């Protein structure tokens, strides 16, 4: 039986993305992640992991350009206006 790990992830944009690498390393070492907690960006990363979508999300993040990030945050863009989305606009369109 693999070692079980409960994860408490940090927060903040870049640190939240660094948690992707932390989760990858834990999985590489054949540990079983049994629970995940986090705030801010780490909550998004942890949620994507819990939903089984972390690999897809990672590929989406790696494909973002600076303009793409700004477009996701722009409240006047078509993506920014729809506040009911459970995930970023372009990510939802690509992975549903």
C-alpha cells in the first residue's frame, strides 16, 4: 500500500502554479494523495487535481500567453463578463 499524503498547498499566483510541480513529484514517488486544501491559486490547482483535470489544466496553463492571461482577467471581454463560469473561459471551451 502506498504512503498516504494529505496536502496543504500555499497560495498566491506563482506559488499556486508551483504546487503543480509538488503534486507531480508526489505522484512520481507513488504516494497516494488523500486530501487537498489550499487558498487562492493553490485552491484552483488543488481543485483541478481533485477533479482529475490537473494534467489538462497544466497543458492549458503552459499554452497561455501574456495576452491570454490579460484576456481572462478583462471584465469587458466576452470571457470576463460571464462570471458564472466555474473555470476560466478558454479552459472550459477547450476541455468540456
